[in-house]
């Protein structure tokens, strides 16, 4: 399975928003550059079986 990434925006006080998936870390980071709040990129993982 190809690896997908999401952008996590926000903070614990105001809440989080999850955007994606993106096909690459770079694509998620590029989208994050347009966000005016704190953000992180996270790799999506398949659930444990």
C-alpha cells in the first residue's frame, strides 16, 4: 500500500482539524505553508490486524 499523509491543524485548546490525505509528505507540507495556525504532517498507518 502506498503511504499517505495528512495535515493536522490547530491546537489542544481550540481543537484540531485533519486535512488530506496527500500522496506525499511534501504535498502535505506545501498545503501547510498556506495555513495560518500551527500544523503538523502525520503519516497514515493501516489499523493493526
